[in-house]
């Protein structure tokens, strides 16, 4: 069996694991929602339920199928969800797919740029810190990384907002447009700087410390010592020999970092009033809007699973020594 | 003609990681900070006749001064005093949630590790499945179901954080099971329960205790994030997240101290806790001296 085929089989096996996980997670959410004392029909009527005719309430209960067994309701939801119909959001009075469709693009934009920047920062600062091990540069980089890891991301966001948007007024601090301006590339780019920077800075420390640690370990490996013995300059040894081998475990960790990234994005979006899914998530939670909240949670889980799969496939592609029967 | 003069090689730092500095340097400041925080948080509310909810609109929005070291908030409440109470609430939530999740995780991990077979496989797949849901989102769902309250926040943290403990305990139990003293106990006629309570659990206890300590900052962070989103403790309760949430409004009119102070308190306490647990971990697993706390 060729290696390409083996990697394909690995991907298939991981997908086969992802589908039951998604089913279990969505079913568990469904059961939790049903177990809560909350009743969507009462919520729909609000105080008007006192004056509403019992027939009308009963008809609505029958239409929505609230009194059917959980499994039947779950099956109805699942069959609709597969066709793209995720039900209606009670809090935003829109179909769930429309709510997500409107907002997902903005979140993906923020997260992808922020994650890329965090990776670049992590590689750059981590390499610098390891290269100049024990120097003031190394100490200040690792020291600030520990401090940043301890700081809540929304607190950092507020600090950045205060300094750069309110005091210095260099950059706009919230949303994606100023006033009633139409959405433009330049405007969005200017509005993106602060949230992206905060997301990247809050995610980077972990990568910085990881790259530094791995590089320090690889400095003791034979091929690196050999390269130094041949008299190659330091920068060639670091970038060409040490960094290459120490980056391999980095790939799988990218996947493992996705849940933290989603959490960080949720908080950064809230601070900067970014029009992504965070606002909808909080609204859904406050208004017990399970259709929306459940869809968002299942979606985030799916993203994490696919991210892990991609990371494993990349790892297998990058390192021919990796065994594929895990 | 090539330059044949010998020159010493420039000093390079491409060597193995320098040995960590004496743990004293991490232990001492962390212990002092944690001691002061514990003293203030535990003792001050008992002896000081001050009310952190005391409203005095005449002194609202005052910047830090000698009378109010961290200034006052939009209702004229002393920010320093509120920080002390907030830290008390947040740390209590963190410790209680960490202990609950450690107990739950230990139970699941020990059962999975010692029973093994299909039970182990199913339990670990469940752990993997829960771990794929972003923690904060799962926490939000749980709070939405139970409605925001102190117990909802604690349950939401406990339900999302027991996974780490379960994984650690399971792998420890699996490696302990192959050791001769367990075989000896079984041969000596010990029941499954006796092996578990007398031999397995006492040996995983140090690791569990360490994991619990490391979980506390994470749990506090989780509580803070939920409260910041408005899904945590009731709005009037002084918690770090609520204080930063309230301070957002004052930030627009220049009140930087109202969000700076609670965040700073949290960062310092978190660093002290991870400093102490870092030294502890290095003593417990001297081979795995990683610098990553999470």
C-alpha cells in the first residue's frame, strides 16, 4: 500500500470517528435542552399565555411537536439539519441558517488572520528566544509570555481599546464600519487591526514557549551538532537544521489549539463589537434559544474535529516516519 | 591567499537548555504573593467594618488617590475593596469547581483504568468527544440551561474541566497496574475495591493534587469569562468578571482604573499559583521539565 493511500485511509478513519462524535454531542445537547425546565411555547406566548385560548396553545404544541418523545424530536431535527434547515432562532426571529450565514464570514475572517499572525509571532519570537537563550531578549520574551498567558483576553482587549482607540485615536475601536459608511475593504482593514492584534497576542504565548522549548531540545540532536561542527553559521543551523525537525510536533498542536482559538475569538468579538457569531451566541444563551445555541455548538465541535484531522494529515505528509495505524 | 590567521569561534548559544535557575526564585515570590492574597481575601472581610456595596454618588468615578488607592467606580464604590471581595468570590468558585472536577475525573479515570476493556474504551471516547467541544461554548450551554447563578457557574466549570484529571488518573492507573506490588496485592487475596482504595488511589494522589492546583487558575479564568459575557454571577455580585464587565461603560469616559485593577489582581494571583505549582511539578516529574503550564 502506498503512503498516499494510507494517509487517505487515516483521514477516512478519523472522519468515521468524527460523525458519531457529532451525533453524540448534538443528541446530548438535545437531551440537556429537553431536561431544562424551559418551555419554548410558554416563551413564545410570554405573559399573553394567560389570555390565549387553550386550543391555540394546544395547536402550537402539536405543530412544534414539543410533547413528542425526545428521540422523535431529535430525529426530526436531524433529518432537517442534514438538508440545511436548522430550525428558527427564537431570540433573533430568523432561520438559524440565516443567522449563522450572516455572521460566520466575519468570524472566519477574524480568526484566520488572527491565527496566522499568532503563528508567525510564535515562530519568530520562539526562534529568537531559543537562539539567544539566557539573554535579556530571551528573558523578556518568555517573561511577557507567562504574564500574557495569565491575563484574560477580554481584559487585554479593553486595555488595547482604551490606549489605541480612545486615547491615541489611531484606529477605530468597534464594529466594522464607522457611522453609516458602507462596508469597504479599507474600512474593514482599519477596523480589523485591533481585534486581530489582541487575538494574535493572546494566542501567541503558547506557541512562542512551545517553539522555544522544542528548539532548545533539538540543539542537542546529532544532526544539529554535526551542522555546527561543519562550521555552518548559526542562522543556517537554526533555520535550516534545528527549526525544521522541531516544527513537526508543532503541526499536530495546531489542531489541538483550535478550541482555545474559538473561545478567544468569542471574547475578542464581544469586546470589539465584531459582527461575528459571538453576539448571537450570548443572545441565544440569555434567551434560552436552543435551536441557535445547539447549532453553533455542534458547528464549533465539527470545526475542531476537522481541524484535528487536517493537522494529523499534514503531520503524516510532512514526516514519512509517522506510523499511520493510530 | 586565504586568511589563515586563527580566530576563536564566536560564542554561540546553540546548546542544550540551560539548567533552570534554583526553584527558590520562583517559589519565594509566588509564596509571598499567594500568602498576602490569601490573608487579604480571608481575613480582611472578617475584621474590616466596610461594605463593598457601599454607594456614595458624591465620589463617583474618582481616579486613584490616597483615600481610594484604586479609585472609585461609577456608583462611588471603592474599587480596591470590591477587588478584594471579587477575588474572594472568584477564588472560591475556582477552588470549589476544581475540587469537584478533580473528584469526578479521578472516579472516571480510576474506573476506566482499572476495569479496562470496553468500559475503558467507551469512557475515553466520551472524554474525547467532550474535549472536542470548546470549553467556553459548552459552559455557556450549561449556564443557559440552568440560568445564570453561582451554582450554574460552578457546575459548568466542573463539567468541562474533569477531563484532564480523568486522563491523568487513567494513564497513571494503567502504568501502576503492571507493577509488582499490585500483582502481590492480588495474589494476596485483595479484592478489586481494596486494590483500588489501598494501592491505586494513594499512588495517583500526588498527581491529582497537582492537576487540581493547576486547574484553579483555569477555573477562575472560566468564571471570569462567563461573568464578563453576562452569563455568570448575578450583576450586583462583586466578581472579577462582573467588575470588568461593568468597567466597560466607564472606559468610554476615561475610567481606566476600574478595569485595570481587577484584571491586575487576577493576573498576579494566577502567576503566583502557577509559579508554585510549576516548582511542585518539577519536583514530582523531574524528567518532564516543560515550561508549558497548559
